[in-house]
C-alpha cells in the first residue's frame, strides 16, 4: 500500500495549487482525490466564448506542473444520500 504524507480532497484550482505548494515546501508524497471525472473543478463548467480563459490558462499551467512532478490523483465517484 502506498502511504501519503498529504491527501488533498478536491481537484479544483485550489486543491491542485495546495498540492504543488506542499511539494515546494518539502512534502514528499501527495495525492489529490477528486469526485468528478477530471481535475479542474468549477472551471470545467464555466468556460465558454472566452469566459474564464485567463483562469483556464492558469489552471492548465497548474495541471501541467502536476503532471511534470508526477503528483498522484484519484477519481472517486460516489453519491452520499
């Protein structure tokens, strides 16, 4: 079983940025847990006709950093009732 030093719940821009910040500050093993089909959070729902393109650009840069730094992420689909 892989052990993590930090588990980030939520793969939106804040969660992805928190994971990157943790790595920059010496945390070794980080995983992001997301309930949607992909990382990105609300920006995935808001981009149309250029709206949010500046946010999207920042988010794409953050996502590329996650890939380069090989941060693990896990997509968990579940419904609480």
